[in-house]
């Protein structure tokens, strides 16, 4: 990368070998992945998606329901991808109505409505 210029909530980036709008067109829709040291600071109660991956998903009583696999951008919001003990995957709206406490230290996240996995 040749240059990064902060502009409010955005960054203007110039890359080596890309010196025209036409050449930059090949990057349309591309994702830029930054190391954690360059990631946006978290607000209280927030966590990075990478920190969720692999967490044990439990019910309110502590029963193991599966593991957190990923967060997928859906048309109506984010979806949590959960892997069940059988290996099957389920998508659950990643919203407070479905997920309770996320405890990164214990490695667990509570699924408040287990029926959604059926």
C-alpha cells in the first residue's frame, strides 16, 4: 500500500500499481482485512467476529447446543452460523432476542431460544 489518508469516518487508500480510477475498478467489492492492531476500537459490550468463532453455544441451563462458526451478512441483518454437535449448520439472527451473555473468558455464548435450531 502506498498511502492511507484519514477522512472523518473513512480512509482514502492508494495502492502501488493502481494509478487510475479504471485500474481501481478491479477492487470493487473487495474486502480489506487488517490485523487486530489496526482494527477499530471496540465499544463496551462489543467484540470482534473472530473472537466469537469456536465459542461453545449453550442453553440457559448450560446444555451444549453447538459452537459458533461465523457471522454472515444477511439481507435483514447479521446471521450467526452455528455448528450443531451433529455437524449440521444453522443460521440464527444475531440479535439480542436470541443471544444472551457472550463470555469470551469462559468461551461461551448463551442461545436464549433453542427452538430456533429445529
